[in-house]
């Protein structure tokens, strides 16, 4: 299990051309299998996929929903990637998201009547602090006591989610009519404006774009990003080079948690206007998958998020319009993930076979020039 | 002249036919949007059953499942409203999404199941007198109990679930003033494993009959009952068929029938009481107790069933007033 997880961490593996090529093949194969299943269940695949694309991008509202889903996916995916860059496997984003959302909701519902320009940044600070500090906990355990972060982060999810459920059902429960569980609503002045009316796309998307750029810059262009990468690839080497690896690990963990906390804030300030116990439906785990498929490459994560969001939003429309069960989309997604997980193994088999054949050819026909055989 | 007359006749006949065809098409289409997912053999399935009844009469309809993804609530309602005349929102969770969405879509008729949202012209809310039905199953539970302790597993500590609980307690005390009622909340409607753990804990506390009010989570209560050889009570639909040996009866809340009633009333006379709440109670026949069918073993004696019938009449006539949390 651990070896499997470790193999998913970014190491020498890059998002190279060969990888993208096999990704494209996986996606195409998955879509083909999906089409086959549509056929078998008595639907037209062309009609089905047309309804899917139209349902995801066909109207302004659909486009807004797809982009909104992509924002959530890419932010959680980037959070995963930031930690993975330093070699940490943060599985605790879900809990960090809940705590961030709760902290932001507390600020927004307690500090009513303040100017939005003051209150909203304060809410960001609260969400970043809550998510970041909560992620630091397993980080410190890892650095100081060598406790495996995969286990601690998974377990801390439950702690955070149940703590928030307790607060929303207990001390912070609203008296508003019709709300069974949840905090008080935030001041209406703080609610993010919707970029497309009646869609889920809010000003969160603007903040998310800025954050995504920042992530890309830090991970790909800054010294600290490079140091994080070295720490992730070879911690001992990085330490001998004089890098403060422990501190780098802690910072990347805090950044990852902070991003998750901000996703929680987006859900509260954009959609629900209060903390509700069903704030996230395992959004972080969806983002994790996207990040893993794209090998933690920030640009790749954003692009893949749009694709997965299209499948998700379009899938519902496909079910409504053509009658094909939206579960089919889950199957397509799973097939993509399955292929990509098998990709490194498959690629190795192909490489080895090719190598063996080349070697055999070299032995059999000595007249073949060496350069040609190895090409 | 004759020719013109016949032409006119034919024309008017064609018109009449067309208007008839128009009447056929005038059946409204219905989308049922559920907060969770189908397959709970309880609340959501009951709502979807109501749609099946309507479909049997030629109404076009579909079910949209939000699968507890709160970010999809509003969007599912809007998507449903774009292609259907009636949108039935099943689950108290839709309160705020409906408040936001319904005023923007005045041409759509919303039916809101399980929460009393009033004052918006195109929302007709239906709530249920779960307390009355729970009174009856509480009475049965107390009569069947040998230990003097009965239990209940609730999906969440909230107004709707507690409306079951107050009736259950009152009915139990009506049968036996010394009865002890133990209640446990799972904070989850979708996890049978949790339901089982909570039920096992209640059985260990001495309870020998447990009422499940937790949707899919409640399926675990039946599992625990089977394991321990104790009794359980089903909820929302007649669930006895799931485990006839341990489920003694079910508190039926006819969510599907109430939706069916609301839509057919509109089809018949065009009435849609938007902005108001209909409290579907025992009097309207939508709240009752089910005992499965004749093929299943019965743990409740005929004498006790007769007592329950008498109590039903007393509740309908207002002789017994059941407490409520609403």
C-alpha cells in the first residue's frame, strides 16, 4: 500500500510528451467504452455525448456551472500538488476544507455590518489560518516524530468534519426557520456576486484564478518551489545541500491546508451563505485524483479539472435530456483513472519489450548498425 | 353551398379534434428532485413511487438525484424547472435553494416535501403528521416490549426527526406509563453500518424494539435486529418485506401519494395552492401503520391491531392530541 502511494508521488516522473500521449489514449479508450455501454443499454452514443457537451457548455448557465465545478476541482487539486511537491501526501484536505469554511462562516456571521472590504479579507485570513494550522499538525508530527502523514491526515478528516457538525448542530446552530443544521447566515453584503445569473459561478473564480497563478509561479518558477521539489525527490540530498527540508515540508503542508480552507470559504461565501454540515461531498478527493492523473503539474491540473467538470455537469444534463444514467460518467472517469494508474506499468512493459526486441535484433543480425537498432 | 357547409363541418371537426389532442397534451410534466439518492427503500423511493403513479396516467416525468452534493441543489432545481412544469423538491435541505430559485422562475410550480416554507406564490409545501403515526408505532412497541425499554434511531437531531420522536414517546407512555424510551442519533442518512452500531448499543441497553427514523442508515437497524433476535420498526414505506421476521410494523408516510394527490388536483381543477402548507395527517389517510401482507409472519396480535385501529379513530376525531415539534 505504502509503496503504491509512494509510486504516485512526483519523483523522476514528469508530465512529458509520452505521458500526455498515453493520457490521451486513456481518455479516448474510456470514452469509447462509455459509448459501448450506451449502445448496450440502447442509447445512441452520438446523441449521448452531444447532450453531455451541450449540457456542460450549451448555455451560459451550464458554462457557469462547469467552470464553478472546475474551480473547486482545480483548487483542491492544486492543494494536493503543493504538498506533493515537497513529498507529502496530504489526504486530509477534506477536513481542512471544512474547518476553513467554518472559520469563514463564523467571521461572516459574527462581524455583521462591517464593510465587505474589511470583513471578506478577514474571512480569508480566518479560513487560511484554520486550514493551514490544521494541516501543520500532521506536518509537525511527520517532521519531528516521523509519523506517516497519510494515516494522520486521513484520521484528522473525521475529527474536523465531526467537530464542524457538532458546532453546526450545537453551540453555533442558527435559529433561522427551516434550517435543520448550520450556522447563522453571513452578512448579505459579504456574499460573492454571481458572475453568471442563476449559475454557481461566483467571484470565487476570480480569486481562484489568482491563486492558481500564484501556485504555478511558486511551484515552477521560484527558488522555494525548486527547493520543495528537491526535498520531495531526495530529502537526504536536499538536506546535505544545506536546505532546511523540515521547514520546507511544514510550509508546503501549511500552504496545502490554506488552499483547502479557502475552498471551504468559497463554498460558504459563494453558494450556501452559511456553514452547513453537507458543505463538501468529498470534493477534495475528486481534486486529489485530478492532481494524481496530471502528475501534480499545475497547468495540467487546471485543464483536467475543466474536463472532469464537463463530465460531471454534462452527465446530469445527459441523464435529463437523453435518459442515459449519469452513473455512466462515473464509470468513464474510473476507467480513465484506472488506465492512468496502470500507465507506468504498461509503459514499462512496452519499453522493456521494445528494448528486448532491439537487443535480439542486434544479436541476430550483426550487420545492423548500432545506432539504428537503439533508435 | 352544400360544399361550403360540409367544408365548414369538416373544419370544425378538425378543430374539435385538435383541441382534444391539446387537452391530452395538457397533462403537466413532473420532475422529482431528491436531496439524496434513490434506493433507500424509504423516503426518497416513496417520492419516486408517486411519480411512477403519475407516469402510469400518462404524465411525463423524471427523478434527479443530488446524491447529497449540496452544491447541486440549486442547479438541479433550475435544470428541472427548465424542462418540467412541476418540480417536486424532496428533502428539508431544499429550503434555502428554493427561497433563492423559486421567485426567479415564476412559471414553474414547486412542491416542497417535508418542510413548511410559506409565502412564495409558486411553492406549495407538504409536511406530514409523522407524530401521529409514530404515536401508534410507539404504542405497539411498548405493548410488545418485555424489558420495559424501547429505542429509536434518528438520522439527525432536528425538528422533522424529533416530530417522530415526540409522538413515539407519547404513544409508548400511553400504552405503559413506566416505559423507558432510549433515543440515539446517527447524524447520517446514508450509512447502514452506523445505523447498526447505534441499534446494537440500544439493544445492549435493554431495548427490545427499535424504531428506525434514518432512511438508508436505518437498514443497519434491521441487520442488528436480525443479529440479536430482537424487534425493529420500519419508517416512511411499509418496510416489513425487508426482514419480515424482525420488522413488526412500519410507520407509513405516503410521500409519493401526497405528491400524486397535489398534481392530480391541479390536473382536475387547475388549483395550485401556492404559498401555503398542507399538513398531510392521519385524517387525510396519508399517515398509517403497515403490517406487510398475509404471507409474512405477524408479531402483532389481531387484538393489538384492533386497539391500534381504535387509537387511529381517536386521533382522527381529535380525541387524542399528539404532541408535535412543528
